[in-house]
C-alpha cells in the first residue's frame, strides 16, 4: 500500500470516528438531560410530599413511588452515562492514534515530495545545461566546422578530419547524403530497357551472358519509374556494353548516369582520443 493510499484510508477512518463521536456525545447529552429531569422530579416529589396535609391519598402514593424509584432510576441512568463516557473515551483515543498516524504519513509524503522536487529540479537544471551546451556545440560546428565540408566548387566532401597538435585528439566531421534518380530520366531509361527486353526476349534464354544481364536488369528495375539504387544498379552502370549490339542498354546507362542526384541530409561529428601517438584511436562518448 502506498503512503498516499494509507493517508486516504486514515482520513476515511478519521471521518467515521468523528461521526461516531458526534453521535455518542449527543447520546451522552440526552442521558444527562434524562438524569437531570429525573433528579428534579425526585426533589420536587420529596418537597411536595413533605408539604401534603393528607398523606393517605393517590397523589401521596404517586409521590412516594417516584421517591422510591429514584435510586434505581439514578443507577440505571448513571450506568448509561458511564457507558457512553467509556465509548467516547475509546473513540477519542482512536482519533488521537489516527491523527498521529496521519501526521506521520503526511510528514513522510512531504519528505518524499521534497526529495522528488529536488530530483526534478536537478534533472531540469542539468538538462537545460545539456541543451544549452548542445546548442552551443551545434552553433559552433555549423559556423566553424561544417563549412569545411563544402568544396570551393560547391560540392560536398564526405568527411573532414581535424587532429590536435599533440596527435592525441581527433575530430571527424562527416555528412550524410541520400542518392536518388531523376524521375523523367529514369523513365526514359526504363523505356530503353523495356525495348531491349522486347527485342531480345527469345534469344536471351539460350545465352548465359545475356541471361545474367537480364537478371541484373530485373534486379535494377523494381517497378514503374522506380530503380533500386544499390549494388545491382552500379554493376549495370559500370558494365561494358557493345553499342552496336545493344544500343538500348547503352542509352539506358547514359540516362541513368545523368539521372543520379545526391542530397545532403545532415552533418555530424565523431570525436576520438588516444593516450599516446602509438595507440589506436578510441571513440569519445558524445552523449
């Protein structure tokens, strides 16, 4: 059971005890009123009986009966009041224990909350420092490091390495890029390849070399206007093809080579260090 659940349980118990105490207190007050009325009736009956001139009468008998019954009534009413007093004292003790338990639980919850607040505050402070440091690092890399990835002619280098004068620290700036094919040129290349298939479909089966070319082209051409940029495509582009025998394939190669595009996606750095110049470079954690 969590402390918060225990507090809620104690609070419900306290509420029930307070309601019970209110009922017992009211019952004790009523019992006290009944005793006071009985005592007043007894005193008045004794006074009235003493003042009677005729002591042998129904009224005198009634007064004597009231006086006679009072000791028993007194004991009975006192027992009721004492029982209520005991019950009230028991409930009061329970309330005190409940209050003590609530105090301890609420104090424990308050201490735990203070600890939680301290943890949250510290983590937020540290996180803000990390974010600020990351922003400062990224700003410096953008202005002072990643500019070296751009060649004078505007094209991109894949990476640039910076090494400290003591040869013990190294920063490698790199760039990610994606390769894709221009859709219109790729479509024209596909048309040439389809013409090739249409013209050489039958004899290709008997020629092992052309069967290999056919399979390679089927791996390159994955769907309408879609070429898979990968090993099969590069193998096809570097394949030497006789233009007189297979003009379609030569034109397809030319279209595909012209359709190649590359886009920079993001730049990043890797950091390395080593104890001595004879040791191997070891990556330095960056997060």
